[in-house]
C-alpha cells in the first residue's frame, strides 16, 4: 500500500476495476483521491470500471464479461440470432462489453484531462459492462438483421456457437473463420499485424492500432512487446 500511495501521489488518472465502492474500505475510494488532489493542488481523473454501474440493487456485486452479457440480455440476443429456442443463451463471439467498457473509459478519461487543462478541477468517469452492452441494443445503433448474420456465418465458415461454450472456445472458432474468410490478414507479414521477435513471452504477433493519421510519425504504433504486470517494477510484490 505504501508503494501504491507513492505511485499515485502525483498521478493524473487513477483507473480501478474492483466492485463499486470496495476501494473505499482501503482508503483508495473517490473521496480519498479527491482529498489527495486537493492537498496537492492538482485535479485527478478517477475512472470506475465495473459490471453494473454506480447505482441500483446490483451495484456492489462482482461481475465480469460473461455475467454482464447475461444481465444485459446480450447473450439472450445471441442465442436468438443463432436459432436457439427455449431461452438458451450464447456468449457473444468477442468480448465486446470488455472492449467497449475500456474504450468508453479511455475516451472519457482523455476528455476529462482536456477539461482539467482548460477549467481545472477533478473528474469522475463511470463505465460498466452492462451499460456497454446496452449501447448495442439502443434503437439508433441497432442489431444486424438475421439474414446478415446467416450470410456472414456462411462466408467465414463460422462453427455455430453453443450455450455451453466458454469465451475462449468461441474466440478460437472466430479466429479460424477469419483466417478462412480473409486469408493472410492475420499472418506475420500482414500490414495489419506487428511482430516482435523478443519479449518476456517470446515471439508474438499483435494487431496494429486501428487509427491511421496523415502524418506517419504520429500514427499510433506498438514499439515494444507486451510484458507481464509489474515487469518493470521489481519493488512490487503481490500477496
């Protein structure tokens, strides 16, 4: 805890993914961080990412992607799209709620940093799995028609997912379909991929950042291979 407090003493953004309110008991809650910001004279951006959001009867319950997908109805919708009856549910083929929650949190954090530079103050960002799922269920976003779902499955040769499958099993089937429907897209020499020869986990090929800017020098890119948590800080030990 002492090492963590040292790290956050001058931090701009604090991101936490524990159950809503659980860090209050450890002295790392929103009010604690606001008091820290006040004492140092520089605002902080506090990002809460969790399953159910900041209020409601489930707010303090734990949850992860699969639970959020079930609670929001996304798994139910997936089951219907695959032709299952009797209310059988299927996990989405990608951890969409995980990714969307992270993207919303990151974008909101950057907007807060911008506003802090202009207006000052501290900011509280909220992002949750269930809210991320519900975005795709909004009418203005909309779901793919069933004929599009069927045509896509046929084009890529996707193996139909089943209610008993875990997320990694489904993801491997999706990747196999991508390789069949888009040959070469996931190869090491693909313009969409970056390969690192050396790293803590050996040779790795990763998807490049999606964003492309007019100036190549400032276009986002990976410059180093991924590393395990705390790889660069030998003073942190998790117990």
